C-alpha cells in the first residue's frame, strides 16, 4: 500500500528550477570554451549477493537473494569566469532473482553552483536527490518483505564574507526531506529547515578555528494515526552552538572536527528529547605513497546522522534510523596500492545507538566489516569485488539482533 507517488527525475528539475536552470546555463555557456571535455559518462554492471535481504531476526528464517544492478550516470561541469557549475544525474535498474517484488529503478541527481565575486563574497548553491530501496530492519519498524522505496532530498545555500585574508563570516540555509513509499515507514518521514551563522579565523596556514550557531525546525507529518486518515504531526526544534577546527598538519594529514552543545525538543516524541554534546571528527592520513587511511567518529542524533556526508550516491547502509535518540559511530577505511593498477580496500564501522519509546529504553550495537579489491586495467575500465559482514546485537525490546553477509562484483566504464 502506498500513500505517496514518487516523482520522476524530470519532476525534480521542475520543482527546483532556479538551481538547475542556473547550473545548466553556466554549463552550456562554459562548455564551448572548455579545453577539456566538460562531460563524463559512466556505465556499470554489478551483481550483488545478500544472505539476509530483509534483515530477519537472528534465529528466524531469513531469505538470501542475488540481484543485478545496471547503472548509467552522466556528469557535466563548466567554469564561467569565477563561477563553477556542475550537474550529475543517473539511473539504476535493480532486478532480484527470487524476490522480484523488490525490483525497482533508482535515480540520483546532484546539481549546484560554486560562485565568487571579485571582492570578498563567495558561496555555493546545491541540490541533491536520491531514490532507492530503504534500509530493512530499522529499530521500531514492523518487519516486511514488501518493496519500500526511500527518497531523500537536500537543498542548501552557503555564503562566505571575507573580513580579512584570514577571517570570515559564514552563513547557510538548508532544507532536508525524507519520504517513503510504504505506510509502515510513514512515521519516519520528515522535513527540516536549518539556518546557521558563524565566524572562522585562520590561526596560521595550517590551523583554522570557527564558532557558530545553528537552529533547526523539524516536522514529521505522519507521526501518529489515531484514526484512519487522520494524522498527528511531531514537531521539533534543535539549537546548536558549534566549535570547529580544520588542521592541515601536512600535505599527508588533514584533521577536521566539530564539537557542539545541543538542545533538542519534540512536541510528541518526547523520549527523543536530548541535551548534551554532539560532534564529529575526520582524519585523512597518507603515511606512505601506497597506503591511505580515513578515520571518522560521529556522535549525533536523528537526521544529522542520516545526512552526514550525503551525496547523490545515497548509500544508507550505515546510516542511523531517525528514531534513534543518539548514535555513536566510529569508522576506519584503509586503501593500499598493490600495484599501479590494483588496490586493496577495507572498512570497519562500529555504531552504538540509544533507543527509547518513553516507557522502555536501551541500546543496540551494529558492526560492519568489509574487504575489497579493485583492478583498473585501463584508464576507463574498473573491475572490483567486495565482501562484507553486518552484525547487530541488542538486549533491548525496542530492537533485535540479526546477521547478514554481502558480496558484490562490478565492472565500470568511464568515458570523458
């Protein structure tokens, strides 16, 4: 049963005409004078295995399946004076061998403009949308084997005003939205409006510090349905005082951090109210010419975790559910160049999430381990395989434990 018809990618262009029209206009104008091709075309074919497609509880029957993923993506980029416009759009056909009720066509769109004036003003305009299969097994969501599609959208604008060569005022506005195709997930749909203002100062060439304030208004329109067709909305507000740091210790090491004092309140879901510290830490380090490491730590709630590093790729496999009161997660990625054409990669992710429904509370822990190899015989062709294991454990009645093993191989052709 569906309560919302998802719009096709063309409808997105109609709903976001200003950003898309500006990006398209700049690309068309700049492509004529570009020395390099302003476009990239990517086509890929993947085969994926999942031992527990619907994330069934441990000790109960689970369904495994093999799916085929055929994708195509086009990218355009152009520079016109100080402005840079870009547009990326793609579609993917997902076909399952046994559970054909899950077959769907996903889509992605990302477009924007990076702009600057002759003097002190610069900024960005950006719109991102991704439509794909929702994550199964979310805490608090009834288990289902039906197809559930998720559409996530992000619109944002940023402005930077340079006071001196080292200091600047920063401002931003953003809108987020998530909706689903199934009524089982209707209480997870939400939209947010965020405004922020901050100050940034470079201590020296390597270290930049900042301070700012954020205000967020959130609405879940179908939080409760006391009678059929009548809904009670859950509204929330969030206030953050942010302290940020960016330290480029060397050309091989970069660290970025945010520490926030957060206060979050809801009209209906009072169990999700939160006051305390949130934040994030990112470290990129390349100790040798062949080895590169990425480490990150996040402590945050709800949609902040869902939209962390959100892009058109729309990978939600490691994102926390919006109902989780607070999630602490740590991730480590390593990339090692075996040869000039072969690369090994591995990832480890650990997430501990607090759960509460007002009368019960607890936590669950999710671990994801992955190991992959990539081979690039030519500049345009990439072949790769990855295997991963996902485990969730809990003693809370608000969640359940499960295990899943995934494997995927793909071939990707890039033309530019």
